[in-house]
């Protein structure tokens, strides 16, 4: 019997059975994908905390969220993210967007993306990435931002949460509003279509969230 398991005929038979199973089921890949999708969850009105070394660095809200069992990968709709700075009770920055995705390394916001911080910086763009470990926002899309009496436009930007440095990457242009004058400002109002903060917040219902905590250190 031992010689049979070592023989060429036995292994040829095993190989033949495997080939038959693959050829017999042409939809093997599709069935495997379907089986995986069944393990994905759909959660409404969710709030997820990002924990870094026992510090809650951010909270992610969404109206609808499609996530896997590990809660590390998901797609979301009508989202909002609040980023906190350590030893500061209030938020440091907020981002809202139409859709977004998240993996263990970064979160991506797409659609009508609006952002603002506690220092008075606010702006809008089409897509923003947030790198979780570096605590940095990045975009390669056209950007329009406002700070005090200045209007900043350009292509792409980076914003680090730790040192609070904001930088436009290319084609940067800065314009200023005229102060203490009844005449029209140097920048036309038609070029500033950013919605008021109160109107943006009203469009995002955040009541009765299902709250989930994610510890990036584990």
C-alpha cells in the first residue's frame, strides 16, 4: 500500500481529479467572490473612533457604510471626519464629503469635499486623502481655501495636523480682500461658491449613530 501512494499512478490520479474539479465548475471564481461579499456588513448612521496609543485621534461618521468583518476596509456615503489634537478638548479639523473609502493606512474623501479647522482655515476640493499614521491631509486636485482675508487657489495641497502647516503644491495664487472700504473687494464674490458652515452641517444627519472603536495600535 505504501508503494501505491508513492507511485506515479496515484499522483496522476490526484492531478486528474483536481483538473476535473476546475474544469467542471467554470464559475468557481464568481462563486468565491459572492461568498466573500456575503460576509460584508451594511451599517447605517455609524460613528467610528480611530485610536492611536490610547489617544482618540479622530472620529469617522457616515450615513451608510459597507465594511468587511475586520472593519479595516469600507466604503461609505455622506461622510464626516473629525480630527482631534492630543491634549486639546475640542476638534482640530473637520472634513465632509459625498463618498469615501478607508483602509488601515489612509482614508479617501471624494465628491464635494469641504474642510475647515479651528484656526479659521477652510476650503473645498474634489478629493482628499488622509494618512492615518502621518496625520496628514493630501490632495492632487484643484483647491480653493480661505484664511482670514486671503483667498488661496492652486493645484494640490498638504496639511499636517501636528505642526498645522498648510501648503499648496503647484500653481499657487493668493488674493486678498480689501479692508475698511465700501468698494467691492479685489476678489469677485462669484469666484467663492463655498457653502456656509451651518448649511453644510445641516445636510449631514448624525443622530443615533452605531458607534465603533478601531485601535490602530492592535
